[in-house]
């Protein structure tokens, strides 16, 4: 693919990831502030709000990863490493902040399943996993960003 086309595709994928992330953020805010509204249908897609949020969270990560990979000049495995670490760092931090908001607004839900799809993981288990992944990936990214001595 030509470099200009590659950059344009990367920008488009990244913009789509930002839109999907913004939709997830809106749904997450509703989940923290008014959790009783989640079973209602979202007007945009006709899905439940929590289903829309889960789909957009996943979609944002995949689109951001694709945009990061397409925008790379490198080839092979090295092409995927940086974008994958950045997506993991941002999404795990976002997931942890979402659970933190839930813990403050309505701590009684922390033992419940994270989504209506399955009983596991619970909100607490998801929060702990997100915190561990977040700290680890940010540390790895920081170490990779340091210049070699």
C-alpha cells in the first residue's frame, strides 16, 4: 500500500476508534450514574445500552489496533507490538476507571457479573485484572520509550 493511502487509512481507523470509544464512554457514564437505565434500548443501534457499550468497547480497541498497525512503516511482529501495548494500556485503564466509578456510585454491584452476557467475571475481578494489566503495560511502554544507554 502506498504511504499516503496507508496514512489516510490509519487516520480513518483511528477516528472510528475514537467515535466507538466516545459511545462507550457515554454508556459507561450512564452505567455509573443511572444503572437502572441500562436494560433500555439505545436509540442509535436499537440494542440495550450495556450491549452497545460492550460492542463499542471491543470495537474501539480493534479499530485503534488496526489504525496503529496500518500506520506503521515496520514489518512483521514489531509492527504489532507498540500499537497492541498502547491499546491494552488505554483500554485497561478505562476499564479500571469505570469500575472505580461503579465502586463509588453503587458498591453493591461489585459482586455482580460485569455484563448481562455472563456471570463471570464479576465487576471486582474485572477491576483487579484491568488494574494489573494497566500498570504492567504502562510500565512496559515507559521502559520501551527510554533511549538505550
